[in-house]
C-alpha cells in the first residue's frame, strides 16, 4: 500500500485520547490509535500494559473515562451488541464456544455458513458433530474465529487467540486473520506470539503502562524486535496513574 492510499483510507476504527480503567483508576491513558480497512494492526506490550483494557473499551464492554471511539467514521459510546450490528466482531481472551453444542451447531447459532467456515478451517470438517467442549484448544479457537469471521465484520478485535497453542496452530489462526484483512476487514490483534503477529501485521503499537510508547510498520518493528523485546516487552507492568 502506498502512503497516498493510506492517507485517503478512512480509519474503520479510531481511538482519540482514550482513557479507561477499573474503579475510577485508569489502566490506559490518552491513547490514540487507528485501524484502516484491510490492515492488521498488532497491539503489543508486556503483561498488564493495558492491551485487554484497550480492546474491551474499543468493543464497548468497558466505558471510556475520557476520549473518543469512532467506528466506521462515527463516534460511539454504544455497548458491544450495538457495535456488533455496526460491523464489529470481538474475540475475547476467554474461549467462547458453546461447550454442549456440536461444532456444526456452534456455527449455525452464530449465523455462520458452515461450508464457508470449513473452507477457512478444513480441520473442522471431521469434527462437525463433536461437542464444542470436547474439541482441542486449537479446534476451539478455529471455531471461535470461524464464528467471528463468518459474520463478515468490518472490524475484528482479537485478544490472545493463541494462548497456550502449538506454533503450527497459531500460524493457521493468524493466516486466517490475515486472509480476513486481505478481504477488507480491519484487524486489531493482541497476540503473545509477537514475532508471528508482526509477520502477518501491517503496523503495530507498543503499549507500556497504559500508554503508546512506540508505533511503526510491522517490518520496522520486526527489524528491531530484539531491542523491543528487551526494552518494552519484558516484565509485568503496573497500571497508568
Ligand atoms: P496481559 O498481557 O497480562 O493480559 P494486558 O496488557 O492485557 O495484560 P490489562 O489486562 O488490560 O493488561 O490490564 C491493565 C491493568 O489493569 C493492569 O494493571 C491490571 O491489573 C488492571 N486490571 C485489569 N483488569 C482489571 C479489573 N477487572 N479490575 C481491576 N484492575 C484490572
């Protein structure tokens, strides 16, 4: 993508001066970020830096204490179900398949075309009649992602999709995220596998103590990954004050 293309593309999701937290205490402060259609943006940072808080606030699960969120160019303070109707899909950190429903019914309940989901993740074909709770961790996350993408979102927020999964499965999940972006979806991705995330990302933000301390293209961040890992991504962080 050229710089000119980037400039004319309106952000599908934008945060301006966003501050949010818990019990009146901010965990993220004065955050500016944007996601444009067709790009994967990685949100990086050590434990406690505020990545999940950022996604929850952008999704409408946590109210902003200050600042603005724009979805599709319109300012919003609406809860998640309203943002979902406006094209936002949120994959939270906790696994979110229905454990007592079969894979097939999990897809149907999510309003997802089963064949389209199988095209995305062929591994699920032989597991269609298996209950969600009996799927492996990787299969559950494929199902979760298939449900989120099956709604053809304009914006996808993903929190730690690959927690505890083998690198091969992580790769497949991230490839599906990249493919969704290539079809025009704007993706904001929180991912503990930083290098793998940056390989499929276009840009990235690094958060530290609730603030953006670094932002660049994914290629530039990958070039400096050793420095970034030792300087920004090591060790737990305390909340912004
Ligand atoms: P991790 O990589 O460990 O998931 P994170 O970057 O996603 O970390 P957050 O989970 O957003 O970070 O946490 C940011 C700060 O907010 C931390 O100091 C955390 O202790 C605090 N925090 C998170 N959730 C809550 C909560 N429900 N109540 C109070 N404080 C919270």
